[in-house]
C-alpha cells in the first residue's frame, strides 16, 4: 500500500513539473514529495491494527481488488476507509477494518471478522432503505469449491450482518424492481450435475430469502451469469452452463406470478433451449436494452461442411419467443453479419475459391426445390502489405479494417444480390465483441 501511494504521489509531482508551472533547482527536482498529514494519520491508524501480525489481503476478483478501499457506508456524504487484512492465527483470520475520522483523526470504528483463506470479492451496493452503502464480502473457504458470502450495514457506528450464505457464483441485480439491489446466488454440485439459485431481497426491515429455484438438470459447469431485461421492465438473470460437453444451455431466472422462478424450467411448461455452439451466449445483440437468447439453425451445405445461422429471440414470462434478429457468426475470424428476415429459408453458406491465397465465405440464395444455389455476396479477410489493394480489386470493395486485416466483399449474381448495395452490406457487417474480463465472446 505504501509503495502504491508513494508511486501515485511521485506521478502527480512529475506531472506538475512537466507542465511548466514551477521552476525547480536540481536538488528540488529529486526531492520526494511530502505526504499529507491526513495520509500519515491514516497510515498510523492502520499500523496500529496491523501490529499484532496482520498483513494486507486484497480481494482476488471483482472490480474492487485493493487492500484499502473507500465507500460511504453510513450515508453522511463522507467516505469511510475499509482495510482488508489477514491474521496469521485465530478462528476468524479475515478482518475488514473500517476507519473514520473522529475529531480530525482516523480511528478504527468497527471490524468485520470472518473465516476462510482469503477475500474472494467485495462489492458496495444499496440493499436496504437507509442511507449509505452496504458491503458484500465473499470469502474463499480454503480447499472447498463453495465460498462464503455475507452482507453488512454500518448503523450508528456498529456493523450489522444482514445475510450470510454459501455460494458457487453470484451476481447482484434489482429483480423485483424496488430500486434496491438483490443478491442472486448459485450453488452448484458438479458431481451430481445439479444446482439451485437463491435470491435475497430486503423486505420488512431485513434481508429475506425467496424459495429456491432449480437449475436445469444435467449441466456440467457454469460459464456465465448476466443480468438484463428479458422483456420491457422485466429484469432477469441469464445463467449459461455447459451441457453435454459441446452445448450451452441457458437458464433464465425472474419473477413470475409474484414468485422467484426459473422461467425456462420444464416444470413451468416451457421447453429448454440448448445451443449447439460453445461460444454463443445470451446478449443484447440489437442494442434495444433487452437480452436476446440464441437458437442455432443449420443451413444447407454445399461444400460438405456444416454452417449455422443464429435466430436471436426474446422470451417473455409466458414462454412466448419473439425473433428479433438473424445473424451468421464467424467466431474463428471474429466477425458476424446480420441477415434480412426475407432470406429465412433461402440461404446457404460455403467456402469460395482462393483469391491471393485466401478462401472467402459465400452467402448464396438457396433453391430447396432444385437444390441449387446462386451467390449473394462473398466475404474475404486479407492480410499483408498489399491487402487494401487486393481487397479493392476484381470487383471487391472494402467492408472494414481491424488491426492488420482488411475485410472485403464481392456482390454476387442472384436475385437477392440485385437488391443489395455495397453500403447496405457494410452496415450488415460487424465485429464480434470480446469480453475483456473473460476473454470470451
């Protein structure tokens, strides 16, 4: 911590110097900046609680991964300082110390104690109806897969525990629409291939737990949890899990008829959709504020390979599916194209012949009666120093550029191609978003 603060102070000092605001001597240029009295006061208060042998223990995941953090826990407009430490001994070695200024000096006003091998995550959020942020702490339980979570509130200088539970993964979202965050917890048993979801909400002055909702049976592992809206003003949690090794199955949890449920469960009379592609997850594909679910549809193959398009649909609480968009995703190359609704049932995809050592993807108009196809357009990806020249020759035009790759297209001769312009095709072409946190699409 001291090194980080020192580095920040040095950076600030150098910035001022380079801006030309001051004229310094050589000795002054190499003099270390002085810390504020407030910093020394806080460091002294932290050193006092660390004197017994404690060491810094920063959370290992989430957005708050610092050993020393700031948050307004009591709602007075000023931040408290939360310091995460681990003691070498004791039944509850994990301690979160809360410091506040009292009479102009930092003092330790409360301690949150817990067991475990380390802090897994920390989140600050509004859980109750009182001013100030609550603190949600996840703890690693040594060699156990399950982890421990607790939520706390700071009231009149005292820490009060609001809830506690074990979990495999969790997220937070306002599922009941009351303006406060709810805590969504998954507990999953990989050996039994079973899992349950729990929701904790603030009701009647306390955190209450809704009835458990089961995950789909047979899933092998949890891949992703996303909070979004399944319909207008209908928030939901989308849980993507591996199913039968090469499939993704998505459970959707929301409130239905006033109760927390897995709305995709067969118990609710709805068929579970399995997606036969490891990379396809629920997402807001059309940027309308709603989360769409993917359904893969195989296309006629003309070159011996299997190609699929994706129908993206919204699911309502009654199980009705509304298709919003159709795309072809080329995951290996990182791009996708949106496809007109009128092409549904009239499309085939195949590889093209080589152009400068590159084989493109041909999107063709398919005649199911004659089993023949006619090209609508072809997409290529060129690299090398002369990529733009090659991309723009022999009737091709540039779609987009990314890094050292130029993407180009060529319009075909089918009747569908006659209605397609270069500008329209450019708007149909998109790059696949890569999640910076997981490295997946």
